[in-house]
C-alpha cells in the first residue's frame, strides 16, 4: 500500500512522515466505510476509545449496529452539539478569528508535530474526496485513526469520497483533515477544538474531537469560504428548494439563516396534525388555535440543504443568483420529529434506507431499527436537542443536481414570544418583503435567535455574523461583507424576504410561517407585489408587510402579518421589541465600519445607524417592482 500511496498522491513532507513505513486503509466502497464505522467485525456495540495519559482508557463514543445503519452516541453530552467557540487559526494570514497563540499562549508548531507523531503511531484511514463536489470542488484528504470509521463514513456521505480504484494520478490535496481525538483531553480540558492552519499550498484542519459538526461539516465549509475569499466568491449558508404547485407554477426559494433558522425545514413538507389539519399558530395567552386549509401542497425538489455554492462560472445573463449544492449529503437535525407520522418522507427513508445510514444522538438498539423520533437522553427526561442523521442526497426523491436560478432569497430567524408585558424581538410577521439594502444588513447581522438547538450556547439574542456562515470562516469579516454586497448588486432580479420561526408575537407557530409562505409565493409565482399590496412595516428594519395574504380562499389574520395588531402586543409591545432589534443591529454593524468596507456598504450601515426610513434604503439600492 505504501507504493500505491506514493504513486497516486503528491504528498508534503509531513504526510510522507506520517504515512511512511506503514499500511493504511484507503476505502474502496461505501459498504467498506460502514463496516469500518461498526468496528470491522460483527460487533453489536463498538466502543471508540483511546488511551489518555493520566486518564486511562476513555470511551469517546459507542457505535451500535442497527438494521438500518450505525447509531453513534457520545458518552459526554457536551460532545453532542457544536461548540461555537471551537475554531482557532494557527497561521499568520488575515483573520478576525482567535489565533491559537493568543488563546493558548504558545505557537501551534509543537502541537502540530505532536499530532503528526501520534497519527504515525496509529493504524490509519486515508480517504481522498473533493471538497465542494466532484465537478467544482477541490482535492482533499482525511487522515484518521481506523477506529474512527464512523467519522470517515460520515464525511464520505457529506462530501463524497474517491474510491481507491478511482484515485487519479498526481492527486494533490488543497485541504487535509487530521483527526486526533485524544488531544481534546491532554491539551484542551475536554473542549471541542478545531485548528485551521492555512499554508501556501494546503489548508490544514486539525480536528481534536469526534463530533463531525465543527470539522467534517463546518470545517470543510471553512475551507470553501477561505478559497472563495481568495478567488472572489462565496458559499452561502442556505437551503434551496424548487417548489412546483398543483397548477405547475415553479418557483425557487433559497433560505438562509443562522443555525436553527429553518434551513432544513424549508425543504421539508409542512407538518400536519394527526387528523390532517394544519395548525398555523396557538395563542400562548388564550389557548386559541388558528388553523388553515391546504388540500394540495407543492411538489418539493430539493437543491441544497445547508451549503450553497455560488461559483462564478454559474452566472448567466438573467441577473439572478445561481447556486448548486456544495455537499453530497445532508446533516439533518431531527429534534422536531418526536413521534411517528411527523415527517413521513424522512421516516420512510430512514427506516428503509437504500443503504445503511449514520445516525447521531439517537437511541439505537443492537439488531433493531433505529427510529429518528427516539432521541438520546442527555439526562433523565431531557432528550438531546441535536439528534442527527447524515442523509446522502441521492437517497432523497426529486433532488436537483444541477445549478439553479434563485427567484427568492429568504432569511430565517428564531423568534421568542412577544407581549406588551414582556416585549422581545418576536415582532416579525408571517413574512416581510426586504429591499436589497436591508437584505444585505440582515445577512451581515444574521441573528442566531431564540432557543437554538444546534449549538451549546442558546441564551438570548446573538449574532451568527456575516452571511450567517461567519462561525465557519477563517478570514476577514469585511471581505465577506463586500463579497455579499457585490453579489446582491449583481443579481437584481432575485427578490428578498424575511421569515420568522417559533413565534409571531404571542402565537407559537413553529416552522409554519416558512411553509405557508413557500406555498403562498409559489402559487403567486413570485415575490413581486404592486405598491398598493404592501405597507411599510412599523419597524423600518422589517421592510414591507403585506396588507393581506389569502391562502386557499382564507385570509391570514392581520395580527400575524403586522404583529402590533395583536391586542396582546399592541404598539407598545411592538415598539419596545423594535428598539431591541434596532439596538442589536447598530451594535453588530459597527464592527464592519473599517477602511476596507465598500463605500456603498458604508452608506447602508450609516443609514441604519441614523434610523433611516424604508425610502432611504430604497434610494441606496432600488428594488425592482
């Protein structure tokens, strides 16, 4: 195997050192990877464990062999969600992220060499793949201990992999993931840490933990963002779906937002009650329930789930944004699926998959079927808020593999309940029409929002940062802000909306706003409205509200379109919530005002800082009617 590696790969000196004088596993099929995940034997339960100096044998995770795949569970509940502060940058290149030497008080070079020494002592998996996809992606490698097969299998499902018999000659990786879990204990106090080391010819990513979120998933996202920052394009944090109405209208919606902002839900069918009815919302004070009828739903053709590649080679003359999936599989969060019948599509695929799946944070029983509504318990009576299944996109019916034009860019935010007694930023109506300048501001601030299930800090309102992908980027915020602004200016025929989830004022709504909005706009065929159909929102940051929305012959209550019309909120509660939102925007936008900021961007931010009106934003970037 050594000669084969040297013949196929262009290796740097560090890799030559790690791989010299040893046999390695280069997987040749997905079934081989699944068996590696399960311990390469007929194990019913396989323990992923390491010898840690001073601690002895530490079991990081268990992998249970189920009928429909491998159920992975971490022994430490902290490891079941991504730590938002796990990224550090080790190189001297431009960055706004914490540097390794500043956080840990020493240069990374010593630990880097220790990592190579540890990997050299292990039996290894070497797995080549194309970060960003086979056609438009970049050569990459995973170097991992062979007992972490589930990590390799998960990465292969997320990004694809190149089987051993198809590895091209002269394969030179642009990115390398080095997986070394023991260092979480020996150097980082048990915390998740992912170190990005951007060298001249290769982006090194040192993953010191086994949760794939910060490395196999978001780490590769960071690699693509770094490449795009250098080349002048971005990979958006977005799901995309083509909705085909029962009347054959077609509309493509791309939904952006921070973690928990409803990206995966946008490509799901809307959830009905057991009797088939659709619960639009429930008043938390009165208990009143609002229902809506929708006999025929749109056919959904998913395009992207989380990472939308906006490669410059996609653009054409229609002046719309064009995107393609940057992944081969989706890291689906299924915390909202708590009983049978909630999501028939994914229930069917996961119970009877074409091939075994990788499940995380689910209660798998050896030899039984892993069920996606049976979540692992973090503590007695407290289910893990972040159960996941890695879903190869080829398993999803109707999935679109080609680049698509985006008609509507939607931005989602998790909102808490709002009342006049307890005002919050939960003042966003069913959906709002955003002028392009305001759309850019929402993408800079990217509120993480209320009760986020995906990450470890979930209290209050915080910013996910530029593009909502900022937690995964290694470069400069202002560079990405400029790229996003240029993208918006160059695609004037794509429209923008804002959609909340969880609450609208005093009503608990879950993800119903984006499902109803998707159905409504698809039936209309666009998000273009006549001026007389729109009303300026009481809070300028919310753009336009709709005067009326009628779905299947029934009007949506006015209070769900303009939250100040809810008696439990009123103008008093609304204005207090608007102040929270305005203060938040001003605080977060201040960090973008640097000499490198695009002059148009500075004007837009100045407009917000001076409490600009909707008309002011429209004068900066016109909105096509």
